[in-house]
């Protein structure tokens, strides 16, 4: 159980529960945030680079956040992001894909002024 | 009007319409993707680092995507992200904030094999 910053260590790994994404989820998110044919309509998506309906990359990022929050990598402490580097969308996420998230602690920086720290985690979402 | 890759140029700028984010929007997105007190409940948020309800960073990223899609920076061509670097959440987004997105073309790389290219755009979402 993680309670203090010192309870974290380099190389520590987290593994989330799974989440299944439905065709309706994909279309609803896209209609609100990323209204492009390959995220909205399976037929229209066939003729695109995705060759079929694919989730918005921001939808998959948001699902990764949900899985990260559920994983409670910092125990009772919140998960507050300062930023993200090296985000890459490697493969399309399709209707009914079952996804999970894995994390690995890459660096730990203790605050010089407050009883807290910054943790760099490499997160990987995959099916 | 952008029609061909050659119509883009370094330093070209895009400016989006505006979008207003409501307290309900913030809570709904958070309930689905980032269920932490400072995104869900104004009273609970007062005692946190945010000192009041703030939108999930992934919600603001998704809104930026919507504004980018509406802006049609590549004319009739789709906006397909390969990835993101240097994403930083600088300030909390609050209920009723009115946001807009600005973009600047930072680099242009023509494909060596296909009639297409990769555009690096620096996007800034602000109120």
C-alpha cells in the first residue's frame, strides 16, 4: 500500500482492471469531441486510413486516465497531471476492444519545499 | 483555403471559435473518465490544490480537439494525430470559462513515398 512518497520506487509497476469500449461509446465521444467520419460511422470509416471505425485518440487517453485513477497508484493521494510527453497512438482502438493500462515509475523527484513529490510514470494502454 | 500540403507554410496560424464549459459538463466528463473530488464536487474541491471545481485535463484536451476539428486547419483533409509532446496543463479550467484554441505550424515533413505529409502544430488552449 502506497501512503508516503518514500513508498514509491523506481521501476515500480501498476496494472489496471480492464474496460471494454463499445461502438456506441466511440460514436458518442466522437460526436462531442472529435467529429470526424472514421470515429462516427463504420461505413464512412472503411474508405479511410483506419479501414473501419476507430476510437478517437482522446477517447482512449481519457479511458487510460479512468483506469489509472481506479488503480490508485498513489494510494489515498490524488492523481494530478502536470503534463504528458511522448504520447503516441500506435494502433486503432476498435468497437468491443477490451483495454487495460500498465504503468512503470520512471523517475521520482521530491519537492524541496513541500512534503510531496513528482512521479514520472510511463503508461501503456493495450488490449 | 488549404487544399494541398504545399498550401501549408511554417508559422501559419489557426484560430478557433470559442466554447463555453459548464459545471455539468465538467462533472459529467469527470464521472466517466477522471472521477476525483476536485473534478466532481465544488465543496470537496475547495480543500484541494485546485481550491474549487476544475475540469479534468483530459476534458480540456478533448475540447481542444473539437475546436481543432472545427477549425479545419487542413481544409477538407482529416486531422489524424500521431502523437503529442510537451502537453502541459498550466492553469485550472473553471465552470463557465470560455475557451478558444490557437495553432501555429512548427514543422512540415513531406512523405517520401505518398502524396501527403506530417505537420507539427503547437496548439494553445486559453480563455
